[in-house]
C-alpha cells in the first residue's frame, strides 16, 4: 500500500499539468478531467484509510521514498512521504472536500471562458496541499507550503480583470512571504542544530537540545503558521481573498490553506512541548485572533467577508488548542475537521445565494430568500447551527472540547483562556445569526442594479446543491461520530499524544455555560435583526462598529507602520548613502584629484623649471651638509 501514497499527490498534479498545458482543445472536458482526478485522489485515500484501520494503532504509519532530491556531502534531501493518522486525517479532508468543491465549481463556473484553467489551478492547489501534509521532512513540506502560496495567488486573482482581485492576490502572496521567511529560518536552525530536517530525527532529538534553540524554532514555525492560517499579526490578507470565485473561498477557508498552520504546529508538537515560552505565544496568538476575527465578522455586510472573519476566529480556536499542548492537540484537529465540513458548506451556500442574486454580496440587499432557495436555506442553516455550537451538531462537540481544555490549563491562565473561548462562542452565535437573519428572513430588500435589472432569486443547479447537501451531513453528524467512545482521540493519540485535562469546574457546567452564551448571542442578534427592519443602507454605527468594518484598522496599521515606515526608512537610508557614504567616497576622490592636480604642475615639461628644481634641491643639500658639520 505504501506505493499508493505518491499517487495521492500525482493524480491532481497530473490534472493540473494536463489542464494548464493541454490548450483550448480541452476546454469542453477540462472541468470533468479536473474533478475526476481529484476524486481519484480521494478514492486512493479511502483505500489507504481502510488498510490503516486494519493495522494495530502503533503500526499504522506508512513511508514511501521515491528518490534523493538533493545529494550533497553533509546535506541530503529526499522526496519521501509519511502517512500516519495525522496526515491521513488531512488527506481525507483535503481530497474529500476538495472533490465536492470541484463538483460545485462545474455549475458555478459554467459560463466562465477560462473554466479549464480554473480547474487546473484547483488541481494544483489540492496537489500542493497534499504534498505539504504527506512530506516526511520539513524541506519537502516547505516545497508544498510554497506551492499552496502560488496556487492561492493564482486562484484569488483568477478574475484578474478586476483590479480588486489582482490587488488581493498580490496582498495574499506578499503577506504570506513574511510568514514563509519564518519557516525557512526554522529549517535553517534545524539543520545547523540537528544536521537534518527529517521529522523523525528532529522531533526525536528535542530532549537533547537547548530550550533556547527550540524556542527560536517554535517562534519561527508560529510565524509561518500565522501567515498561512491568517492569525494576528499576518491576518490582513484573508478578507481580501474573497475577491476570488466562491469555490476558491471554500477551498482556502475550509480544507486547505488556512489549515496548514494548524497542521504545522501539531506536527511539530515535540518542539513546542519542550519550549514552553513558544507554546505560550501560540496560545496568546490564538486567543487574540479568536476575538479579533469574531469582532470583524459582526460588522461585515458582505456575506463572504463575514464568513472570512468567522474563519479567522475559528482557526484562532484551533491555534489556541494547539498551544495548550497534549490536552489540546487532538481537539484542535477535531475542530479543524468539523470546521472543514460546515465552513465549506457555508461558503458554498453563500455562493449559491450570489448565484441566484446576480452576484450581489451585500446582505442588506437580500432578505426572505428561504422561500426562493429552500435547499440552500436548509443546508446553510445546518452549517449555521453547527458553527454556533448547537447541541448535537458537529461544532458543539469539537468547540466544547476546546473550551474544556482551555479551562483545564489551570490557574489564572486557565480561567482567562476559558473566558475568552466562551466570549468567542457568544460572539460567533451573534454574527452568524445576523448573517442568517439578514439573508434568509425578513422582507425582501433587493433592488434593480444600475442597468435596471432586478434579481430573480432561484435555487442553484444540482451540481451545486449536491455538494452542499453532502457537506450538511458532515456538519450534522461528524462531531458526534468522532466523540462516540472517544474515537477521534484514540485515532490521533499515537501521533500527537494526549492527556486528559482537569478543568476546575465540571464538564457539565462548562457545557451549560457554552450553550447559555450561545443562546445569549442568538437572542441579541434576533432582537437587532429579527424583530426590526434591516435598513438597506448601513447606519453609521459606533466607533467600534466603524473600526470593525475596516477590519479593526489592520490595513491602516500596516500602511502606517510598514508602508510609511518603510518609505521613511528608505528615504533615510538614501540620505545617509548620499551624504555619508557618497560624501566619504566622493571626498576621497576629490582630495586625491586635487593633490594629483597640484603635483601635476611640477611635471610641466619645461627644461628651465626642471633646472630651477635641480638648483633648489642642490642648494638645500649643501645647506643641510654645512649645518650638520657646524653642529
């Protein structure tokens, strides 16, 4: 079965090559080729999963080495893969949800002239992400990491005729380069410390390495995770990424790019376990981003950007859980998987709404759509109930475990983290209820566009609704299935390790508090948007609301600190270069030139001048000789 691992990556990679290099002759069949090869990867993943289940828990890891990538004395990198319980979880999520998004895209991109190229980029994205999670060393992981960055740039900017899309793609690419520097530096430190970057030797030698080096590696890995998973302070690209086609938003936000940072931290668990300072920073970043994204989501009228804020917040939950160590690793991945179902469903539902509303994204111009789009309403509604943690649905099981783990951290830190996660749950219930009410309830608020065309909302074609229905099943049942007999914990424990947390209050009390804050959030949103008419034009709002509409001024901060700061720094360096460096260089040259010019006058070519010089020199010598004799 080991020989099948490479085919997981090879199938979508072949699809990308064929679709991007095959030319226009494949335009009519390109979408089917891309979807089929993504499905082939998922089927291979299922076969490997079935084989893995038939093995004992300690004998489930599979390895495949293809060839030596870089053979240099003292430096060797292999193209080799590792498939264990952690990577298998990601393989099924990426290929499964990715295939459903491919199917959805058949209908969504039906009238796009560049549909073949779009499916080629989708295949490239899936292949790069699979390489990232299957690599058995950090250098090959970095190769997949950069491939994901390239594919995201191509997909976010797919509609490059729109200046906003082109700008968003560049922004995502550049912000992620900052995080990628962290990963490259971490790999360099690993190689100088351990002499290798393979997972086994690196993670197995953490007990013999100084805490300072491990802390440096951990912080650089966290910087990389902040870029890919849109965590503070590298979160500014995520909202703008909504300029890409909606299937791209679903793929990035649910199954691929934003999950890469969580995978990196959990895969590097041994490093963070041995570096408590780095682990603490992970927790802080997750807690801050959890609230940051939730607050941003409350003020967005663009349905996709509201969901983008939600993604930022939910990934914050996962990063926080990963920072809690062995009591949180499993639950970080569990929430990642359940989030993959309901967030993909929510984004595809948003795309379905846009499809029926002439690509309108402003929720203030929706209203009452449940009557016109019943399938979208039900599937989106189930995703909504899952993400707010409604009892019995997937999000309830996974998020509740993270909240328990936060309280189990112990001491003042545990109470602070537990309170933050509860507050985040309340805000999540608020902004998602707001999205639900503004979109599907109330009176219709849509208006004719600039050309006088009024939207005629209608249900999407079956190629779009079928993936939404399947994802809705995951939104409802996945969390419960994972929790029966602690199946998911037992599945990942051999790879991530697991420790039972002991919160200061009972699990029942925490669950009751979680449900209570959810009800409060839903109730407040209902009072504001369910019992009152929603104005078509957003009111000015409070200072916090205005700041949240502008992503809590993150772009303003980046512009003031980095753009203007970089401009002033550059001007200062230019001034120093012109005045100091050029001054020294030019002054030295001028001095030498002036001295040579004066000396040159002594060599004028006139015999009488030379005679006078000889006479003067002779006189000086005679005078000096007579003076010495007199003394």
